[in-house]
């Protein structure tokens, strides 16, 4: 396998001779075999290990095992204990995403402080195939269906030429010990269900199918490289700078069809997801200028003749504006709103995901922002005001949770604690002619 390993690195130009390489080692068989293979080379090496503290003693035992490996191979090891669950709750993301973010942040820190040029990740060929089907089930396009990228920036995957079966055989032949993650045996995650059930069925029903799949994915990877080159050329003709902002003329965009997919890929680098770019296209087609759209780090303004992309200096914008009486957004959370006529047949959804107000009494633009010290509102059904902080206490809403809650504000008056409680202000009455309805999608 060492010959195939070195050939794979050379053929794909994954790293240059003499480059300092940081090896991401979990203790599982893939990373243990990768470490063993690299130990046969002349590359300067070190190990990075994240203890996500998700499996109690098992996580600590993984850490000890990796430290012992570093001693065995006589190379440096960098270990970090991560508060993964707390981070996931604070950021409002899944445990898997939290672990990924913490892991890569740790790698970046080590590379910066210790001058590593490359980071080796131990994905195998089966991981790549699983990713293809996971992305397929989630409705991905070209970027998702090409599977796991072999190389991106400083990160590369030098054992993706080998199957899990081949890696296990190599470990057995060389008497390598490794750790088994108990969660891999469960069906709690989609990847595990694909691994344990779908792919074995696929292999059984379609002999040789995984080989054909591998060839198809290789072609998709090559085709995406070609597509990205073409995309970069188009960006050079479309994008232009105005002070600190990046702009695209809307009349130039009209030449690109289908515009929805073009705009997604043009704006992908700024963090706009497909749902948001589809909304931008809809706004462009409707001529609705003045609308704002948000990604995690950027704000896009639909101006009269152009799209203006501005970096949010502090990350995700702290305030979002609702300019019109009808629309929807994905950031900072999926929300839709409309104005409907009030009549005797109208009925209210008895659900905190919905809010209703007298449309003729509110004033646009409305604002979405986070809770601030001293904020007060009049809870629906009450006359007197209440501190929002007291409402959080009454509802036993934790510090992490309340930091993720958004308030809908009209002229600095709080109308809705989104997803929790509407205000009595501008409530719908018998005299209401038009109802402003909002609901979390």
C-alpha cells in the first residue's frame, strides 16, 4: 500500500517534498493507517487530536491512545479538549457541525502558530461514496455530488484511494491497533444508515456498482474543476469594485440563464445559500429594489441597477429590516409574512410560530434584532408592559437560548418575540381591515 500511497500523493500533487504536515488523528483505523504510511516517508510530521468530550471516558481514552501513538512514532502531538455541546447550543447548530467547526479552527490555529503548510485528513474511498449518496438524498447539485474534495487549500486526503476493507487489511497485516468509535455502530446518524444499510444493499443488488460509482465521481470532480474555471472567468467580467463593496449589474445578469443556478454559484463564495439566491432572483425579476438579503458574513442590497455586496464587519448582521408588507427571508431565520383581508371566515393559528397584527397600524420598515437590556413589551392579552428579561426568566429560557431569539420591532416598539409571544400592541380586533401575518417556516 505504501507504493500506492506515494503514487497517489505524487499524481494528485497533494504535497511537496519537505513540507511540514499536520496529521489529523482520531485514533480510528483510517487515521492510524495514514499515520503509519506517513511514518515510512521523509515528511516532517506532527499529530493533531480533538477531544470533543461527547462520549465520556471513551473520548478521554481516545486522547490517551493518540498521545501514546505520538510517543511511539516520536513526533509532536497537539491535543485540545472541546466544549462541543456548549458550542453547539451557543451557535444554534448541530453537534456534528459544532465538532467540525471546532476541529478546523483548531487545525488553523496550529498551522498558524507552528508553521504547518498542509493538514492530512484520513477519509477513505467509502467515505467518499457515502457522501455522494448523503448529498443526493439532500438534493445537492454538482458541488455536492462530486463527493469529498481530494484537496482544498491546505487540507488534503491522501488515503482516499483505498477502501475501508483495504485499510482494515493493511492494519491487520501490520498489527496496528486502533480505537473503535461506539457511535459508528448506531443508526443515529444519516451517514451510519447509509453505511450499514443502503450501501450493502446497493453492492448486493448491483455487483460492480461501486466501481462504476467511483468512476462517475472522478468524472464529476474533473467536470467541476472545468466548471469552476469557467465560473472564475465569468466573475471577472461581472464583478466590479465600488469603494469597499462588490457589485454586479443586474442588466448583465439577465444574459445568464437559468439565472437561479448562475446566481447561486456567483454568490456562493459570500455564503448565500440556494434558498436566499432564489429569493434574490425573484426580487430582481419583480423589480423590487431596496431589499436586503443576508448571509453569515455579508449583506446584499438590491439597488436600482446593481446588486451591492457588503461585508458585515462583525459577522452576522445584528439587525435585519423587513421593507415590504409581503416577503420571506432565510436569514437570520426562515420567516414569511403577508397582508391578508380580515373577514368572518378568517381563523388564527394557535401556535407561537404565528403572529398577527393590524396591518394598517404598523409602519415599515420593521426591524429584527436581538434582545437588549431594558427591553419591554406588552404580552398578548395583557395591558401592562413586562421586561423581556423577566419573560425569559418566567419561561426558563437559558442564556444560550435567549441569545438566539429575535425580536420584531416597529418604531422601537416590540411586536413579537419570534416563536414565543406576540405583543398586545396593534392586536387584531373587530375593526381591523387588514391583517399582517408572520410565520416561521
